[in-house]
C-alpha cells in the first residue's frame, strides 16, 4: 500500500537505497505515468525535505512541467535553456552547487540555492527530466547523483509513455 511508504532514517545513501526499493515496488503495480511521476516526486520530496521536486516532460520539443511538489514553477523550458534544458540537451545529470553561478539558470523561485537535474532516458532518447531544488547551497553530491540516476533508470519505462 502506498500509505505504508516510510523510509528508515540513516545515512543519505541508506535512505536512498530504502526509497529505491519502495519506489520500484509502488510503480510496479501502476501503468499510468502521471500517477507514477506524482508518487515518485512525493516520496523524494517528503523523505529529504527538498524545496522543490518535480518532473518536466519532453513534449513537442519543449520541456513541459509535470507532477511536482513545491511552489509554482515555470511551465515551459526550451532545449539548452537553464539547468533543465542543459541536462536534456547534453543527456546527462547536472549538479549545481550554487544556482547563481550557473550561466542561464532559470530562477522559478528566489529561494532555490542549489539544484540537480537528472534526465530520464529511454532507448537513448531523453523523454523527461527530474529536477530537484534545495533552499540551501551545495545540497547535492555524488550520492544524490548516483541514486537518482539509478532510480530513474530502473523505473524509466513506468515514467514515460511507450
Ligand atoms: N531552475 C530550473 C528551472 C526549473 S525550476 O527550478 C523548478 C532551470 O534552470 O532549468
């Protein structure tokens, strides 16, 4: 049951490992990609207390806002623009310790201080990105990168339409 979701306290890596298993299990019984994106966002957001956690989907060659938790956000981002558009364009995770130092960063919220964007790649094509913002500087490191990449890679088929 989704209501049973609870991550045991521990190191950040331990918490990601626990969340990873539960997230795989929760999406395994649901084929609707919006429902799955919504639950994955909620799991990450409330486990780690991020400022903003959400998906942008590639729709007609733009990133369009998907399920998220946090304040209102920009709805459309062009390829190559901001951290999200750069992660899409380069097909790789971007970790930003200080958003003010990232050229072209799109400030949806002035409270956001650091950010990580992980592309969701299916058959070699970026279909969406997972964007997480923190209200503190330098929140994201290799542990976040490794575990978030592992998470979205293992459930990618449950997050995007065939
Ligand atoms: N900061 C992002 C825009 C999305 S918001 O953070 C939710 C960017 O530069 O792409």
